[in-house]
C-alpha cells in the first residue's frame, strides 16, 4: 500500500468493492463512488470467486453486490461475504426491486437493497450517509455508548 493510499484511509474514506456481472455497471458504479467524498473504489469484480478473494485482500467497508455473479447466486455470495467480513456494509444491487426479492436479501443479512437503474443516482448519498455513521460509531464507541450494529434498509 503506497503512502497516498494510507493517508486517504487515515482520513476516514470508506473502501468500496463493486461486485457485479456487468462490466459497464461496474464502471458506472465506480464513477458514482468516485464522484462523492468520503469513499474510494478499492476493487471491481465480476465473479463470486474473484469477489471473495478481493474482499479478503482489500477488506472493504462497503460492498455493492450484484444478485447474479458467475460462480454463485447472489444469496449464497451475500452469506459468504457476511461470514468473511461481518462488519462490512453489503448493499445488494438488483435488476428488479420487487418486495419478495428485497425481503429475501434483507432477511439474509443485506444492509441495503437497491434496484437499478432507478436508485443508482443515490449511490453518492448512500456512501456519504455511511461515512457519517462510521465516524459517529467510532466516536460513540470511544465514549462507551452503545451504538446499534444493524443498519436499516432505508435512507433517511
């Protein structure tokens, strides 16, 4: 890790992993991540095995996870990501955002569920919100206050 990356991480930027079967979606999401403050793109992956390998390597704070990647379905990959990185915020990104699918992923441990392309414009807002919560948790933890660990499925 070079000096610039270390200094950025020390300033509190969220590390983001984008895992999606569509390379064009990965680029779009990367642009959205880069457009906001408080987050930086750590990796883009297009398969389940690559996602788990990169997640272990870069230790992201946030994972944008597509529901269909080569090598695993979205639900199994979500469960594997949560086992490997329980503190990471996993945001499921789906082609369709129907209630049954959304409830299935949220019940399995997803922190947020967004449908594309409708909600993609909210990515910078979501990352800013998560960056603020991360700072709040660190300060509250230092003060000894109990901060709930589970993030809600909606943005306020």
